């Protein structure tokens, strides 16, 4: 959707608060705080005519797809003012999605942001139907897109698609490289900040093992390299650093060792928490 405070009507906010059961006195206080104000601009020492402010508020059964056999359908994901819609490639479902979007924009006064609006269609859909879907929705069809750092594509993700993880790690290391940090400080920083970078990607994507090994290489170099960037002496084996403190290690999470548990946890939640 377009950015907040563009076209949303205040009546929508009032109606939503009413439906959610807020007291009328509270709703009136909220509306008094945010209702459309008036402005007057001083030009050459004189006040202009009143300018009325028009703005909005910050927005943040049959449709959807199944990502596994025994789970409910997923139709949409919401994050701030971005919406990710999921649907099968049936023309009936596509027309329903189009109708929902049109009704929503008509009710709220919002508009679709066509600069960010894109659609991915699976490879199993024939080209003729793909063209019909694109014509109905009126948006461009792409082969891949990024959604909050997550690569979404109709093909199997390759090593190059996860280069963003290595870029983030190098950017972080470059920010820390110009300042002197003690060995203990490096271990604490690596454990609390650096090692958490791949967790989000590992929770939902099959990251190639080579990427995780390269990430751990950056991880180790940050700990053992000298302040001037030259290669330092590794005083302790990596496996020893990754051991729990009770066993004499520093409890540093290993990206390679965490890969399989993260995938197993995702699969277990998918099976056990189908809703």
C-alpha cells in the first residue's frame, strides 16, 4: 500500500474503534487529538487563508495456499504498510483477490503502490493463464522479489541469493575494525550480535553449507585477527569456543551446527501447530 498518512479516512478509524468496543468518550478524545487540523501560513507579515489538513492514520476461507498437507491455508502476511497476498492460480480466486483489494481501497480511500506491487507465479502455471492473471490484476509479473530481507523466487535459491548474509557480516566487521576491542570484548560482541545474523534466514530458508562456513570464517577472523587487520594466532580451537561455559568453552553458537536444529524446529512446529 502507499505510505501512511496519505489517503486514509478518519471515519474508518472511528468505525474500527466503535466495532472494537471502545467507549464513545474515549473515541471522541482520540478524534479530537488527530482530526483534520487547520493551518495558516505567514506570508510577508500577513496570515494566509485557513488551509484544511487532509490526512489519515498509520496503518500498518477460500483464499490462500497450503504450505503442507495438514495445515490451514495462508492467505496474507502483514508488516507495517506492506501486504503479501498468497493465492492459487485459479481465475476465480484471482478475481476474488482483485475484488477484495478494490473494495478495501474504496472503503478506506487508500491506493495501491504500483511501484512496489509485483506478483510471482509458479512454474506449473501455463503461460496463457499467467497472462490472464496478470491482465486481471493489472500488475507486473516478476521471477523473484525481496520481502524484508527474504528472497522469494520460483526457482531453487542459489548461493548468490544468500550473499546478503556475508555482506551484512562484512559491513559489521568493517564498522568494528577501526577500533580496538579486547579479546573478551570480541567474544562478547560476537556472541550477542554477530552470531545472531543468520538465525532469521536459517529459520525459513535452506542456506547452503558453503555460505555458513564462510560466515563462520568471518566470525573466527573477527575474534582472532589483530587490531590492524593482520591474521592473528588462534589460541583455541573453534570447537572449544563453541562448547558451553560449564564445559570450559564460551558458548559461542556455531552457524553450521545450528542449521539442522533450526530446520528440525521449523518442521516440528509445522506438524504440531497446524493452526
